[in-house]
C-alpha cells in the first residue's frame, strides 16, 4: 500500500512538473511511467501537447482530491467515467467557443448504475452537463416542491415516490464517500485531468469508461485572438489543429493495468464497426462501445478485442418500464471487468 501510494504521488508529481521542466522531472529515472515512455523511444505528439499547454491553475488541488479519493478506496472496484463535451475557446478572454452535442446522459446515468453495482465512481464531467442523481430533477425541481408556510417547504406528496429513492441513493453515495465529481470545461482541462486520473488508477481494480465527446480539433492558445473577435474585421479565418490521440498513452503508459473502454460515436452506420475495430487494433484496449448519434439512446454495439460484437437494444417495452440502456451496458461491462480481473490473478 505504501509502495503504490508512493508511485501514485510520483506519477502525480511528474504530471504536474513535466510541462514546465521543473526539478521534479529528475525523478523520472525511478518511475514506471517514464520507463514505459522511454520504451517508445520517440517523443510522442501528446507529449508536445502537454508541453505546450500548461496545467490549469487549480490542477494540483483537484488531482490531490482525486489521489486522496483513490487512496481511500485501495483494492475496491473503481471506475473513472468521462462525460459530456469539451469546449474549444476561440479567444483567450473567451466569449465564444466550439462545443458539441453531448449532454452527459450516458455518463451520468452510467455512474448511477456503477454505484448500484458496487463500484466506487470518479465522475469526470463537463461543467453544467448532467450529473448522476441530479439529472432526474434538472429544470423540474421547483415543480416538485410546495410552500407549507412562510418558514418551510416540502416535497409534494405526489413526487415523494420518485424523489425519495433517488435522494437516498445520492445520500448513500456521498455519505459513504463513493462518488467523486470532477468538473472540467475546456479541452485542455479535460486532457490534464484525464492524464492525472488515469495515472492514479493503473490497477486491475480500475475501469476506465471514456464516454465523453472530446473534440478532435482545437486552437492553440498561442494562436488565439487575445480579445473578443470583432465582426467588423470581416469573417475570421480560424485554423483548427488536430488534438493528439491520447488513447495510446492511456493504454500503454498511463493505465496499462486497468480495464479500458472507449466510446465511438459516428453518424454513418457503414463505418461504425470498422472504426471501432481500427481503434481496438491500434490502442489494444479491451472494448469499444459504438453508437450512432441518431440511435444512441436505444442501441449500442459492444466490440471486443477478440472480434466478438454484441448489440444492446432497448425495446419500447423496456422504455415504458423505465429501463435505461445504461443499466444494460453497465451490467454487461461489469461482467467483462470481473472476467478480466480474475484473469489477472
Ligand atoms: O452525452 P450523451 O449521452 O448525449 O452522448 C453520449 C455519447 C454519444 C457522447 C457517448 O456515448 C460517446 O459515444 N462518446 C464518444 C464520442 C466520440 O466518438 O468521441
């Protein structure tokens, strides 16, 4: 325990120092992370990305919270869920940014089912996107309450049946310290928090469930306008750069021992399987969950490293019964993680 705590602290230390060339980088020779990196021989494009984009100002304190949380749940099944979209600012003093469709439904619903399945959950989510438990009341909480008198309010009797079990599960998760929520907004914040969290979760107890819709394109801060882009300067010419694919680093360097699931969203059904298989061949992780934008709420495909493809379909009857597709996804991937876990003994 002390040894793994030491390695975690070292990982975290390195992740916060490598971008500025701080003295902590000298520890590299001792570190598994760095040894793995050196095996690759060349400087990879994600490293250039982290070198060029310093960590957010609150990174240290957030990642310390993650570290303390991970350490207090040693040897328990734990899942890192990423959820929601990332923003790509187009100005340094950001008025405008490029965003995407993701509301965080998949991630927030999955978090609830993982907690119910006995997992400890780190929920790395886009600020203001859906959160576990709270998602059931977004925009509708006030309608569920009534004023009793000038000094008190209460939940309407008609709402009690739905609200009580959700509130109870939420309180249990929080009181037992089984749910840590970590918000991000920009792509760069996401990239740093993903790396820091993955490094802290490099064990077979961990599952990485990467459901966030992460931008493939960004504008380096050095190439952004400092102030609000002015329309009277004419149409802006904005050159987007490719975001490096960090899944390779996740699978080979940051968390090779964890059970790793990536998600793949497409709009063209004819390329979904091929893209998922391509990712598995390239990154060598355990599972890709493929979905189409149009049907993602009732159909996903689980594509495994051994080539097996499973469809998970939510029927109309399921929907009427209040069953969510994330319930079916989580019980499926939990069984796969159990098998993986046993095979690592
Ligand atoms: O957040 P949401 O429930 O609206 O959507 C979920 C999703 C489609 C973003 C997720 O299932 C997914 O596929 N994420 C990966 C997207 C990608 O290909 O980068």
